[in-house]
C-alpha cells in the first residue's frame, strides 16, 4: 500500500506540497488545503498520517505551532537542524508561526 503509484490522488497532491516547503519553514494543515483549493485541515492531516512518512512531515503542522503529539522529539530534532524559528513556552518548545510560516511563494 505504500507504493507511490497506489497513492490516492489527493494524498499525492498533499505530499507534493509538503515536499515544496523549504527547510526551516512550515505550513499548517489548513494552509496546505487552501494551497490545493480542496479539502480541509482534517483531510490533509489524514493524508499526512497515512502517507507522509517519506516526505518532510515535520514541516506540516498544527496552527498553534505545537509539535505533532507522539513525534515531538523527532520533530524538534528536525526543527533544530533546519533552524526553524521556535519559541519557548511553559508547555515546551513551539514553532514560532509568525516567523516560520511559509505562504508557498
């Protein structure tokens, strides 16, 4: 099921957007849906959770900048390596969405 030629067309388009996001930048699930002009944050999240392992999944994030639950440490490693803007909060590091968000331009 993980073969690229078996990907649903929508998932393929979501993964294509994820691959375009430059290192150190992020898009929200909603941003990706808006960029595609189809679906919404939940559909993007589902496509990423099922098929996103082979793309830079850590660059598609929740709008609040909280790292993906269950994958925080791996995501933070990537963010630090790519110099993604982070901010410290009482709940731990979050992505600085104002500085890290990419508009696809």
